[in-house]
C-alpha cells in the first residue's frame, strides 16, 4: 500500500470516528425520563391554566444579557386541546404576541403550533420536567432565521416553574433564554 492509500484510509477512519463521537455526544444529554421520580408531577393542562406571569432574559454565547422581557400568559384547556396566549414586553419597549395551540397526547407527550414556529413543536414530560423542542422563525435585521430551541421546564411547586432554553442554528449554540413562571 502506498502513502496515498494509507492517508485515504486514515482520513476515512478519522472522519468516521469523529462522526461516531458526534453522534454519541449528541445523545449524551439529559432525557425526560431522568426526572421520572422528581415531584411535583408536571401536567401542562394543570399548570398552564389561568393567568401566568413570567420574567426572562436572553443571553448570547458569551453569557451577556442582551434582552430582558416579561410575559403575561392567558391559558385555557378544553380536554386535551390547550391555548397559551403569550404577550411579551421587552426591555426596549417592543411587544410581541405568540399563541400556542397545544395538544396533550398519551404518555406525557405534547405537540404544539404557533404562527412563528416552523412545523410542529414536540414535547415530553416526565416527573417534574418537560423537554420542548421546536424551530422558530426569528426576524433579525430584516431577515428571518430559522433557529432551533430546546426548552427544559422544571415545576418547582404548584405556582413556580423554571425554564431554560438553548437556541442554536446548524448545531451551533447561539444563546440561552432563562425564564421564571409564576401562576396567579
């Protein structure tokens, strides 16, 4: 075997090895079932029912807070169908509204849609936690970027829930959103 063939094989093995490492580390994060024994038990139909206030920050990759905001949510359920009507007010005075239409499915699964969500959001609740994943059409400087969100929500008690979300594009972490919800 000549040098060129050896180099090709080593390169192919290196690429395959890196791909395997990336695949394994992509699955290495927490799973909803990791929280199965945690209490209080999270049921979105119960928690997101009525009026909820939230306070949040968006931090960039370096951890710097670049946006602060508050949210007032009006939430209602009819059986397994829920509507979460969110009114955002940002620290710069701008406002935004997002209306989620959520469906509760068997085994703690949820799906959802909103006007600025691309396709369908999917969630899985277990114990006191929910993992909520979706793609958001985010307007930035006159363009719309499709960014991925992975939210983790943790029910602390019957009134308080914490939410940490990672925003990414092409697998690159762009920033995080941290929220505290309080049920009235």
